[in-house]
């Protein structure tokens, strides 16, 4: 019996009871957040954002959010007469040191869906196996170290390949056809903001971000300049708080805010804590009607501000029939007048997909590597090695896990 349910169930009950007890306090915090949003003055808040030093990530105001207001609900643009949506997603198998071959696998799935008088659907996947010595680690060009392509770094490499696939597939679509290129998850490679990737291990950032992710974004930007093509990522059930943190800044009595200077004493109360714990999606869930979007905001992540250049990431919130989702896009999508197209097609995709974009759901199905796929893959690896009279033994630990003796 892997889990002792007699021990676990009371813990689950205690967690549920704690969540119920916090409902009233959460509702009061949300009401205050909505009141603060309603009376916030965009221009002065934008100036305070730039001047303040806080310990939490605060959304930046874009020209649209300053002109329309932070709490404005915006109607989507009408659907074009015909359009296409390209969804790209990926999955991977990590390098397994208990297996006979050192390698990892990245599988990129894609769904190209065309709507209108000539509807069409094309699904595809492209698996790539990495096994060469130079593919298994990212090496410092100066010979001062290397990082194995595993864990977070493997996830970033997969994100690079997803963006590269999106750029390549987008170029093959009809040039006059309004198109939305969709990815799943954030466009901000958050982990690369760490000090180690800015200084001692900058070669990791340079290889993945400068050498792959940003060039692919640039290819898409150039396509968008000559055709109606928007790029956006879709985040279902987002847990971001950047807009709420903007409201915390509005509640701060200090001009400018400085957490280390004014609020560093132990046990010191903070006015901004009155809305802490509220999620952005809860705020916009109370403001937006189904089919509407919020104003646009800017991410102020350090990795994005330092390295993304013209591809700085912005975001808005969409209210579908079932949830509030977050839509992220490079600044040029909005600057080229394509945000309306992106929001409209993303909302339409969510409605067609019972709450989640069809193109992304289909791309995921093409990309996912199931448990059965994993076993078939390793059996084929073993057979290929034995055919060449190479050792194909696995570790005793791996065999024990797959063949328990009790």
C-alpha cells in the first residue's frame, strides 16, 4: 500500500477546513482590491511604479492601460471571415542515468486549424533525440564550466524548440490569412533571471535565450510586420499577482514606496497587506463579462527587462465561459495593432474547446509522451544497442522499480 490513507485523510480535511475559514477574509480583500482599482489614477501610479523599490513583482502600465484605465473591460474585435490558428506544444523525456544510453527526447506537437469557407486541420509531431556529447550539456565557451541539459535547463531548451517550431510553421501559412500562433504557458523564461545566469553562468542564458528563443521571436515579428499574424501564449487558471501588486503599491502611503526603508522592521504592519493574497484572475473575474478582455499590462521581470529588447512581454486577462485566462504576447503584437485579433481568436478557441483553446489541446495530444510510449522507446533503445553488440543493461534500481518482488 503506497499511501496510508488513514493518516492522509485527516490532513486533507484540515486543509479544506482552513480554506473554508479564509473565505470571508478573502472576500473582504477582493472588495478592497476592486475599490482600489476603481479609484487608481493611471498616470500617477505609473510614475510611482517607476520610482519605487518593492520586494514583489509589479505590473507595468502600457499606453493602453493608461488611456483606457486599469479596470476597463474591453469588447473583443469581430471574427474575420476566415482565419487560422496554429497551436504548438511540447513534452520531453529526461536523461535517465539508470538507462544504458545517455540521451533525452523532446517531442514538439503542432495543430494547424483553418476556419471559414475552406476549413482544414493538420496535426503533426516532431520527436528529436539528443545523445551527442555536445548536446547533453551547455558548455562555457571559455572552458570555465558546463551545465547538464536537465531539469529547468531542459525545460528552457524545450521552450526554445517550441518557439522555433512556431516561427517555422507560421511562415508556411497563407500570407493574407489572419492568423494567431498560440503557445501554452508563459513567454517569460523566469528562471534565467537568477544571478547565476546573469553572471557566472551567463553562457546558459546566451545559448538558450540569445541563441534560440529571441531569434525565433524576431522571425515572428518580421512576419507580423507584413501579414496579419499575432503571437500569444495562453495560461489557464493563472496564479499571477502582478496587477494586484500594482494595487498594493497604490495603497502604500509612502512616496515613493521603499520596502527596505519603511517596512523592514519585524512585525511591522503594512497597508499594502490588506489586498495581499488576492489573485489577478479574481479581480478580473469580478470585472469582465464572458467574451471580454482587460486592458494591457507589461511584465517587469528582470530577465525580460534586461534581455528581451523589442520583444518585451505584455499581458491581459480574458474572460471565457468557464474561467479567466491570462494572455501573454510580445510588445510588438500590440504595437502593430494585432492585440484585438489575438484576443478574439483566443476567446473563440476557448469556446470551441470547452474552455481551453482547441489548437493547444490538439497540439498537446500530438506532443505528449505517454507512459506506454516511454516503455516502447526504451525497449527500442535496448534492442538497437544489442543489435550492435553493445551493452544494454540497466541499473539494478531501475529493474527493481519496474519488477517489484512483493
